[in-house]
């Protein structure tokens, strides 16, 4: 069944920026934990007569996100009004972007050593700027509205339908999260709601070139934990319908993380007609070449480039380079530690081992890290007298294995190494152990 | 081609739903015909050639109007001010009947 | 001593201590109490002074403010039941500037609900009556301010115009009304009607007062992204240097005028010629296209701007919208909806470009354009609801300029055979309020314009 059908998945990802103020007013954008309706003004409450003025920094940050996803930053852009009625939308429209977003046509290539196969590329359709809605909470017989979150800057990233599995989506999202955190523009935390995923899912017969005539948008996936599960559930649900000869309905479905199912929220019949038009309150934007170049130049070295450099220049193993570059702080610390330990003739790969396997904290002061690292590596120096004594003992106790090794079964030697290491209580270098063992045999 | 009387009840209902307005049957009829009348009237713009004309979004010759990021309290409302015009306030929030 | 005094005259009396601030305020308070019940010019009246934020050039001068300007702590309704109990927690930029200049608020004036109309008859709180003839409309939408100033229930006031809402009621009520260039005066805190058109402006008893108030309320506002950073002129000073202008007269604007209106306009043009100005006829795009164009763009913006009124944070539910608002919301929703956008909204935006280019071309030839403000003088109340296009018809002379966003001023130029004031407008180039005020001031000096206004004031004794 799995092979008969191929999922076709495109994503809409929303990322809340952590600017100081909101998108269209100077209210404090950090609403987390604030008392309800205390980070508000006439603008973000949609009071009669209030007018929006865009936050320049938010636009710059959004353009950096666009550039980091290899998009083209557009020379001309504008804000549009997107209309729909819901109590969390104070103006009856959301200020968003329609046909002239700030960034278009990008691509993200993910090389994740934990995922089998080649590096994968996913096309980015567009990245645009908009504002967040107010927060609704449902308690007892009331739905309560708090406008602290209203108009916090929100970046929307739209991909092409380039994903064919939930794993791919998860891998992409993780990469996206890492990139955004590198830029320092958002926490991109799904659990806290600063990163939100809305996949558009459909399923086609494998090998069929055309896209399915419907798609289902899934909302309310509020945690990384549920990304795979929600998508897999929805794909299976659609396959069951297709098997019955039905075409799944085009609709919006919600994910229920208690029941672990998707459920219908809005059908095609109530499809929204957002009546976009250019917001007359906000003059258009134009960006010259220099500005756009500066945006590009402001980007830090991004994870794929850094990973490649760690591999090529520092000769770190791929998987370790991947792990070390998942977080900019860790990567920077690693490089500093390498520099400091170079004098001690300690290779970057050893530093990587200390961070990844020995879990020496990268929050330590660098000098403390250096001295502890030296200690850890020194402890590895093997007590040769003890080693020879233990090897003799192991050979004596395991005549059959010794015979196997001598008979040509090379892999059996690892059993002996394990036994020796056990007797050495780990205080021995594995390479030395193997070499000495071979000599003795 | 005349659009007169071409707005069906369903079309008017669809528009009223988008516009978040609840209309009576009499209103649906009235606006249906007035809409058609107006749509007919404004068709005279078709007499003007505009193929090569750029649309005007704004009559002011301004661009890139924005503010530098930073919080400011000039316009901030106190919680009391923010809630002062709400009809139903529960737990310092605007309350609706339960909608979900 | 106070009756009929202009703002500048009142200032002089206050400065020389011939009268006190309290005397002035109480004069208007009493006059409002006496005449407002018949006129319905004010919806909310202030019964005490203390509105000023600080001492300033307007200290002691009270003004009438249209009820679509948010005034902190003072009910603001836009003449709609939707907002009948709305007390704004913030102040509009225009009234903030007036407060800093020391003004006293007399009250909030009636208007067409949401500024949708040209008669004040769409107000949910009853129409305002024209002080010249209380069976007639004062015009609209800023009809309350117009009537208040005309009847001297205020020495001046503030209105707002989307397309004609300052000029047309000023014409019908026989006062001066100045619609500035779009972006010259901040829209922040003015309940939006057509966001790409809306302009606050002064409504006064003299050209000087209009220039004076404009100087106070104009200027760039960081809270309004569409307000212009171009420098504010020294209108009062520049106005008094007599300049000679080339004045354009667009033939299309003189078609279908009432004879009384046409006669007064021809007389006024003769005055310009006599004063040495060059008068030439020009051709502009027919105003009939502006009606269609304006209708499409304005309704679209209205449908969007009124979407916020859901009764949650303030005001009452959407069921409280009157029929004119609903009609406009429905049309705007239609023209913006999927499949119609290009045929209507986008087409209208392109025609708007043609209208703008048309004026730009004209202002290469002339310094100012003179035309009637309205084709007819004040109509009787009750003649309006019949015509879905009534407002547009009455504003046909005002819409092209509003579409383009250029400034214009209405001046009373005499009375027709019904003893009703006739209005003339002078339109100017972008941000050239200085020129139209200069020309208007010359006209005021050379004619009986003030005489008409004074007669208006004395209509109610």
C-alpha cells in the first residue's frame, strides 16, 4: 500500500520574530507571561482611526530569513489587507502580503547524516511578512480574547509541494529551526508557538505525474512531537479513502493531539475569499541593489557551509560536524576550544568527541573547558604494564576465541578487546589495546 | 452586456457572509437589485483605455515608511483603558460566548 | 461683542483682555443650548472648559469637532449606533495638536454615519438642519460642523473630507471649508472612511481662519505613514503677499448648473479677471468618470475599514449598521471578491492614475482651477434616500480633486434666488495650499464674501 501511493506535501510555516516591538506599533512584542491586554495600544487593538506603521527591523529580519533560504529579495514590495472575520483578528483583516512578497523563489538543501540517502532539496515558493493574531482561550462557557499577541511580527514561509514523507517534513523543519536560530531572529519554538506548521497534504498514485485534484490543510500541530504523527495519520486517512475509490475532500482539518487524529474544520464550500487589496495606510517599499546586498552580507555562516568546513578543514566526522553545527553557540564554542587546544596538539576530532561523547559542557568558561579536556585526554594514557598483564589473563581465559582469531576469524578479536577494556575499567585507549592484543597473539 | 438583476439570492448571501453582515430577506432583495444597478452604472469606466496605465495605490509619493524597532509607551494603553469599552469582560479579557 | 467674530478676532479680544476665556466659552455654551435642539449640529456638548493640554496660541478659543475624530474620554460615534457608547481611550493627532495649541472643545458634531453621505441624513441621531433654512440640509458629511459654524454655535471647527465632505457642506452652509492635500494633515485617530482619500481640514468663517487652523493641524505624523514630510507653509504670511495667478476654468464643471449658481460663479470669475489674474478655459477629464471610479475605490475601502466593528472591544454588534453602511460594505465586498478584483478595483486604480495625470497636466498650464463646489444649492431634507448615488451626484465637482488628492477650498460667492449660499471652489496643485489660500484671501478682500457669512451667522438671532 505504501508503495502504491506517494504523499504530496507542501508547507506553510509561520515564525514569530523576537523584535522588541510589534509589527505595526511600538508595543512590547514579548507577550510571554504578561497579564492579558497589557501590551496593547489603539493600533494593535484595531481601535477606530488607528493606523499601522511598519517595523523596519522586522522587515530586515524577514528578508534575512528569505536570503538564508536562498530566496531572491524583491526590489519592490507592498503590504496588502487579507480579510476574514474571526474574534482574534481585531481589524477584520490581517496586514499581510499578496502578490509582491519581500522574498521569493528559494531552496533549502538538507544534508542530515541521520537520514539515509542523498542530501535533499526543497523549493521555497515565497517568504512574506504579516502580523500575528490575538490569543483566544476557551474556558468554561467563555472564549476570552487577549490582544497582547496581536500584531507581533510573523514571517510566513511557503514551500512547493516537494515533500513525500513525514520524515522529510520533520527533517526540513528541524533544519529551518536551526537556520532561524542562527539568524537570531526568533526562538522558533513550536511548543511555545513561535514556530507553527500547516502542511497541505494530498496523496497520488505513485508514478502519476500530475498533482492530485485536492489538498487538505492541517492546522493545530502544536509540537515537534506531533509533526510526523499528524502527517502520517492524514496520509493514511486519505489512502483509505482512495482505496475505496473516493477522492478526499478539499478542506481544512485540525489535529487533535489527545485523540491523535485529524478532524474536519472547514470545507471547500466555505472556502475563504480574502479580498486582498493593497493596504492604503502603508506606502509601498522599494529596495535598491546595495540594500539587498547588505542583507545578504549580514548573514552569518549558515549550518550547511559550517558543517562542510568542519568536515573539510577541521577533519571532523560528518555526523559530528552535523551535531556541532545544530546550534550556533555550540559551533562557535567548538571552534574556540579547537584553537585553544591546538597548542596541546589535540585534534579537532578529539575536541568534538569530548563535547559529543564525553558531554563536557560548552557552557563552561573556555579555560575550564581546556583544562578539563586535557584531563580527560590524559586519563586515556594507558598503563602499559597493567595492560599487558590483563591481556595475558584474557588470552588464558578464552582459548577458544583465541583459536578462532588465529584461525582467521578477525571479528572475534573485538570480544577480546571488550574483555580487556572491562578489566582496564575503560582506562585504556582502544587503538592501543587492539594493537597490543594483536602483537600478543 | 447588462448585469441588471444578475445577482442571485445566493450571491448576495455569500457576499453578506464574507462581509460578516446578517441581512433580512427584504435587505437581500434590496441590496441585490441596488448592487446590480450600481455595478451597471460604474461600467462606464470601460470607455476609458487603461491597458498601459499603472494602477495608483496611493496618491502620496512616499515609500519605505517605517519605524526603527524599539518599544515606546507613548500610545500604550493601561489594562483598564484597553478594556474600558468592552461589553463583557472576564479575567481581564474580552469575553465572547464559547465559540469552540 | 462676541457674535460673529472670527477665530483671529476672538484671539485679539482675548489677547487684549477685552473678554475673558470663560466669557467666550459660556457665550457658545448658551448659544448651543438655545439653538442646537432645532439644528442638531452637535451630538455631544461639553459643559465645561479644561480640554486644553497647555497654554498656546488657541488658548480660550473653542472649536467644534466632527464626531469621527477620536477624543480621549469624550464620546465619539461617527454618528452610528454601532459606536453610540464609544469613549475613545486615545486622542487623534489633529485634536492632540489643537489641545497642545490650547483649544477648548465645544462638542462633537453630527455627520452622515461613518461619513457616508452628503446631507447628514444617514446619521443614526437625526439629520442636522441648515441654519439658512431649517427645512434644508446643511450638506455633508461634515454637516454638523458646517451648521455649527454657520449658525455661530462655534467660531470655527474641524471637518473631514473623503470626496466633498468639507467643501460641499461649507458651500451649502455658506462658510469657508478647506480640504488640504491628501497627506498634509494626519489621519491618525480619524475613524477611517476611504483611507486613500480621507483628509481632515478646517471649516471657518474666514480664509484667514482656515489658513491659521491649517498651520496648526498640518504636518508629518510618525503615526500616519501616509502623512507627508514636505514642510508646512507659512500660510498666514504668504497669503497676504498679493500674487497674480493663471486660473483655469474647466468647461465640464459648468454643465448642468442651476442658473443661480452659474450666475454667481460667472460674477466671481469676473472678479478674478478684474483683479488682474489671467483666466483661461481648460479641459479636464469628465467628472462623470470620477463618480464611477470613486464609487468603486471608496466602497472597497469602506468594506475593509468597517470590518473591525464587531462589538467585541468597543461598540455594538454589526446588526447596528444603518442601511447606507451595509449597502456600501456589500458593494465593496463584491468588487474586491475573487474574480471581480481586476474588472473593478484594479481598473478603478488605473482610471485613478488617469485622473491624477489629468490634473498634473492641467497644473503645468495653470496655478489654480476654479469651479462650482456643487451644481445646486442646499436641497430639502428627505430628498436623498431615493438615490443610491445621491452623494456622488452632489459631489461630482469634488470627486475628481479628491481622487487626485489635491487641495481645494470652498468660498461662499453670494446667494441664489432662494437666498441660499452658492459655493465656489479653488483647486490647487499638490501641497500648494499656499496658492489657493493666497487667491482665496484676495477674493475675500475684494468681495462681499464676509457679508454672506455674516448673514449666515445672523440667521439665528
